[in-house]
């Protein structure tokens, strides 16, 4: 099934020099934050995060914005998120995603998923450390022969996209801590 309304959102994400967007979605009385990540290759990622729970569903979207509506084992997760008992209610993934497609925004929003939620979903290193402690330019320490890790770049891309854009082509690591500064407001 093609999620045609992801394409205008994709274009707006790129136009705004972003790598993902988060928007709200409601199915019946169930509220979700949905993260559409255009950075992973060759497919994009669509993540449904049920609000006020620890449930999430990660799906792959092909470059032509198609989604396989056969979810296999993931169907049980979706049914649990929608608070549907397996077998007691008629449910069609095709109908669900058809309704979802109609509610996809065409432009990026200003919604934010908590940094700790992002680090857990993406299984980032040191998932509880989400506050910036310092930046280290490894080029200033040539004798150490160190470079920024791909994991550190990915964590920075997810948590601090503006900083990521500024340092993505540099040999700079972001060191994280679990302790916010006194003036820091975590989202």
C-alpha cells in the first residue's frame, strides 16, 4: 500500500534541512506521536509511539512511500496499542493505514518526542544520557588517533538535529550525561 501523503511531508522535511519529523495522530481515542525518519537507507522509517505508554511500532517505508500492510508478528503490537483484543474485533491493517494516510500532515510540525524515548527506540548507546556534557574535536588531539563514532553521530542526529547539521562533516563527538544543567529544559 502506498502512503501517498508521506511524499509532501518528505519533501518539506528535506526543504527544511531536517532528517525526520514528528506529528500527532489519533485513531479512535488512542493518541500517537508518529516519527517519520528519512535518514535510514535504503528504506525510511515510520514509528508509531503510543502516548502515555511504552509501546511503539517501527515500520519500514520504501523510497516510493509503500508499506507492506502484512505486519506478521508486529500485528500483535499494533492491536495492543489500539487496545483491541486479538480475534474479538474485526480489524484491517489496510483500512487502518488508509485512514492514517489521510491524516498525514503535508508540512513539518513542531512536535517533539522525548529524548529518552528516541534513544530507547533507536537503541542508542547510553540511552539515559541525553544531555550534552561537551563537544570534543578529535582533530585537536592528533596523538590520540580517535574519530567520532557512527553511533555518536546517529544519537546526535536524533537528539539535537541542529547541532548534528553543524558538525556532521567534522570529526567532533558529543559527550552526553544524564544530568541536566540547572537551566536546561528537557522535552
